[in-house]
C-alpha cells in the first residue's frame, strides 16, 4: 500500500450508527483503491461533546496510526477539489449537492487525499470488488460483516460495561431475544390512499411479486367502498415476540428503546422477562435530539454502542429496518436467517417505517367478496417481512 494515498472518512449523518454504516462503505472503497483509511468525526457530531477530539475514537479503537493531521501536507493533492491542506478540518455544507462525489470519480481519483463525506451503500460498491479481494463473491450482508469484524473495535471501558451487563442479566437467561423499538414519530404519518402525489424519502419499492388488484371491478366502485383506516406504529412487534416465546421458550427479552412509554408497555406485557440498560430515554413530547450538557454526550454515545453490542449477544433479534442501530446489530455477527428479522410496513409494494402511522384504504366486506369471487389476490396492507 502506497504511503501517500489516503482516504479521509469524515462524518456523514452525525448519528453514531449511521456514521459507522458510512465508515464501513468507505473502508471498502479504501481497500478497493489501495488507500490508507483515516476516520475523523468532528466536534459538532451528535455524540462528540469534547473540543478538538476525534469523535470516532471516543468509542472505537483507531483504524491505524494515522490521523487527519498527517494528511495536511502542503504538497498533497486533494479530491474533491474544494479541499486543500488548510480546510480539511472544516465541514462542507454543500456536500448534499454531491458535486465531485460520483462514486466512479472517487474510485478513480489520482489525488493523494480523497475525502469521503457522503454515503455509499456497500451494494453500490460490490461491482468494483476485484477477484483477488477477500470480499469477492460475498453478499451485501457478508461484506458488511467482514468489514465490521475487521475494523470496528469497541473501546475497553465500554467493553467492560457490555460484558458486565451480559454476565449479570443475560448469561444465564438463554434463549434470549433482543428487541429494538424506536420511539413513535408522530410527525411521520403516511396517507397511502394517494401515495403518488407525495414525495418522501422513506418510500422504497419492495421487490416482491404482488399481483395487481382486479381490473374487472370498476374503479369508481372501489373508491366508493374503501375507507381510510390507521395502522398503529410498532404494534406489529408483539406478534413476532409471542411466536418466538411460544416456539423457543424465550427466557429473557433485552429491550432497546429510546422511549419511556415503550419501556413501560413492554414491562406491563412481558413482566420479568424484560431486561434493559440504565440509559437516557425520552418521553413522547421531548425532542429527539435533546441532550442535557455537551460534556455528557460521550455517555449517551456509550449507551447507544452498549445496547447494540448487548443485543448482538442474544440468540434472536427483532429490529426496525429504518434504523441504523438495528442494522448495526445484524452486522456484528452472522445471524441465522430465522433468528433475525427487521420490520417495516409494506403497502402496494412500498416500504414505510414500522414506527410511523399509516393511513391505508379499508376494504368493504362486499369488495373483499368480489375479489375472492374473481380469484384475484389481495394486495398486501400493512404487512412486514424479513429484510434479509
């Protein structure tokens, strides 16, 4: 590996596990392009409350012995061309325009220092993996697992907390189920009855075969007979939890949640099976980014890292497919497919967060009868599926 070719991996989302996801993609780019990776999260990241520190190294061991200051050489060339040796510590407020950040240009740059501050999914990078690379032929999840285990090492003091909690609450409680439930976001309300007129970042097509509704029924009749109904956020978790309890006799349920009301709900339903860490949780009316004091931000970051790592020690996991934390848990180890499920709403081949409220068309009993009579398969409404 050349000693003057670097990939500076700056922060992307300012959410801890979101930025780890971002880091993993760029670590793969560094391997593909034979560059030395250097990770730098600035002071203004959500979980970095200390001045002049690298937020990444508050929670994880350094990737190597290089720092951002080793990259500020006056004779080095930089890409994208907005960067130079004097402004590497500054954040680019225009990065959302993706100027000079096409993945092909990033991979093909001859500059000494390439700056990675936008997100690339590993799925996009797999076609560029060469046959002599260790990850050649792997699936997306296998590549993430390979990168996570190679590069992400938790700080010793955090590891001690993780192991201490596990030994006290889960070691003798197998089979154990981890459940990650994000707080209900009351602002996320999707009216799917006229989805095409909206433009929302959460909508994604679900690539499954779902037959179209019967075209033999007049559209005016369909519109007349259908009424709106609500799909309640996060309620789908309980059906899967009960199935696992009945099938595997789950002894412990490790709950990961940022919501006080959710914790109370699960204790009420599952009683002594529920275990959880002592961490900051918000009530329904508090802002998601609420923090007490910048100097306790590392504590909040530790809580996020700790919960995810403990969840990975369980035998089963149910999470949220729109959560970076849930995806991090799935990438920490090679889960058997039947032991891990990420939930989301799916309606008319579009995905929605499981912690959002959905308004869907409620079918009249008579309409349902007509569909069965014509032998047509009913579209999925508010279902959820395994993300793998």
